[in-house]
């Protein structure tokens, strides 16, 4: 896709600021990358005409984690059977060193470990300040998005548990929250979801799979259009969702509440979308809101001609 246009969208619509750039002008011959930032959230958009883009369309290729000891984590993950896509290596410039490694997770998605202790540069070695800054951006109000709350991965049927076990085994994540299709269904669709988290519970990864319903689940639609498992949405945490968004969903229990809102897909295929979430003493994932979200997506599914009847052997019939 067009990385520059995507970066501009996030800046103009969501209050991000241009952070760093990598391209021909910086010596990068294969890939052009635009990094944008808001609070602790950083997105990197890159343009490349590779197999990933042809197969999946625009989507999330990599979810990166800041780590304290890249080499140790890779060693432990390798011992437990993880596939290492790129061995630990060092990038260096006048601002210091960054240690990186890349692991394969579900589908063609990867995780990059970033050990940046002591690095004082803008983003990563090889990046320079953004070439263009819109003079109007400084006049726009803050988007009030503080950090990434969670990143959701959609899986084909019966692949949720193996992926959950991958995180438990290779990254020592633990099960944090779960919901099954008895709790989470609309008139047409159903899903199962397990959330895994790291020890500190600062990283949360919900893993979804479709369940048998009257019609094709949105999870199944995603998998078909994306060409396999992948990131369904990225949720950004805010302390002021009322200012950030409208049409907000509420979920609550005896201890507190959470407020959520979801965008439509942010690219041509009906795949990746975004969420904004505000938490008040509530660490759930909006089981009460999944139904509202499902019904909203089903409306879009119907418009796309994909809200089809599903039979137990997986054959769908058009309505």
C-alpha cells in the first residue's frame, strides 16, 4: 500500500505526529517506512511490493515488543520450539545501539523484539526525522490516545488453542481472560476468544476463532479475505474517550467499567480495523459489547454480500 498516505491518515484523523522516515534519501533501497507516534503508541507504515502485500493486502505484518534482554528471550523461545525469522542483530548509529530479533507467530505475522536500552535516537538506527510535517497538525487538538491496550489475532476454526499454547510455551504468557461461543453470539455469528498476557500484564493478545453459527462469522470472513490468520484490530487506550470519539459502547461489572468504540476496516479488504478503549478499574474485554460490534459488522457483511448461510461442512450459501 501507500505508506505515506496511511501515515497521513493517522496524523490527520487520529492525532498522531510524524516521527521518523526511512527511504531512498536515508539509504534504504527496498522499503520506504514512515513512523508516527502518539503517547507511547508507535505505528510504522511501509511500502513494499512483496509476497505479504500480494497475499494479504494492507495489514499488520509485525507486532513489536520492547524487551530488556533480546538474546535471552530468543534463546529461551528457540529451546521451546519457536521459529526465529531473524537472529539477534545490532543496529547502530551516533545515538547508540539497538538489538533486534524477529520471531514467527500465527500465519505470516511476526514479533520483533526491540532492546533499546541506552539508545537516544528518534526511533531506530537508519531512520531520520520525517521529511514533511503538515503545519496544520500542531493546531489540531490531541487525539488523547496513550498506549496500545491490546492487539487481537483472528485464527481459522480450531486453531485458537494451539496459538494460545504457542504464547504460553514460547513467551511464557498466561491466560488472562476468555469467552466461548455460548456467551458470545448474535442471531447469526459466534466466536471463541482467549486473551493471553505477559507476566506484568502490560501486553495483552486476544486470540479469536470462529464458531458455528447460522451465517458465516466475521472471523471466518476475515480469514478468507486476509488469506489466513492475522491481526484483526489494534486497540488504543485513552483516558478521555468522550473527547476522542463518539457512539461509545459501555461494559461494566461490580468493580468498574470500560468504554469502547470501533472503526470500520481501515483498508480496502474487510480485515484490519481499530479500537479506542478507556478503562476504569475494569480489565475485561467488553463481552457485553462484542454482540453490538458483531451486529454492526454483520450490517457491513450483508452490504458486501458475505453474510451467507453456513452449513456444518463449511459450505456457505448466498442469501
